């Protein structure tokens, strides 16, 4: 996972086009996202899909014309073949427990260390890791419940007042990155790792599980096909952006550091 440390940087640019104004404070991921968007905007302009008068954005918000042009550009440049039936069946078989079940529920409580503007991420991570180590040293059945006490004093979630209790959850109740860590696993107890989500860092305890019902391949064939197409799209987009970056003058932003090209 890439660093999201917040730093004040000189004005970064792509082919001389500024990505922000002087003095802006951006995370490394925000800066990379703007750089990739600008690479695509300039490519669309070069292909004649966007008028040369389109103004570059320094606030991270592209014009409507640029957004449409970039979508057209990607449709033209990225070749996304239909996955084969065999590939779909292999994916379904390998991921049935984690992705293609219905009705699975998990009883969860958590301690949230929220990532907010200006927060010292290194200090936040150390606090979260220290809390994780501490609560793993105690038996949650003990009346002296270290997890509940830590949630009440440290959690940035309203559930902290209830000892971190989130109750019984289904996948639809959670952000996708949070659900990925909770569902399709057999773990019960305090997870031995921090869970990362768009909200921050979570210390999570799974207090109980109810197994879901496996979905037959025929009933989820469409979802499997779309998942594989999305994976192919991400790979193709990463390669295309790497090509554009290699041909551009890139200053003030490290595009080699990202795991994925467009940070959501």
C-alpha cells in the first residue's frame, strides 16, 4: 500500500501544465491522481478528441468536455476482450467462498483511527498498531474488556460509545475494502492486522460468523464476467498510463510509486 503522507511540495506539472497552485498541500496519492488525469486530458487533446482551448484544472476537477473526451479516448485505446467461459468458471471456483455467496453475516466491533486532513499518518499508524497489540493480549470474554475500553477512549466512530459494536453486518453494510477483509474468511477474534478503509485504520474483532449460501455459476455468470473485464481494464489502463508517462515530461510527482494508476 502506498504512502499517503501529506507534504507541501513545489508545483508539480505534466509537460509544463501545473497540477495545483503554489502552496497547495496534497497527499502523494492525490498528486498522482491529478497527474494521471492530466496525462489523459493531454492525450485526448492530441488525438483531436478535446479542443485545444480546454483549460487545465489546478483543483483536481476536470471540465465536462475533458471528462467526455477521456472516456472516448479510453474506449478507443484500451482493448478489453470478453473473458472466455473457461476463465469465468475458474474465477468463480477460486472465489466462490469470498465473493459469490449470499446471506453471510459477521458480528463485528471495531476501533477507528480516522484519517483526517493534516493528521500525522505515521503517528496515527503507531497508535493503531499499539492498540491492536494491546487488545490482542486480552481475552474479550474477560469482564475487564480492554477492547471496549479502547473503543470508548480512542475510536473516532460513534460506535465507540458502545464499545465499538457494529452488530451483525452483511457485505452491503460495509465499504468494499472493509468487506473484503471481513467476509469469505474463517477468522474469529481480533484480526491480527489493521484493516484499511477510506475512513482510516481499523482494529477489528470478529465476534461471530454465520455462513452464507454458495451461488451457482449460472446465477452469477454476468457478475463474474464483469469482474474479469474490470480486472483486464485496470491492467490495460495501467499499461497505457505508463506509456503516456514515459513519453511526457513529468516533474514533481512520482508516478512509479502507485500500485494502481487511478487512486479512488
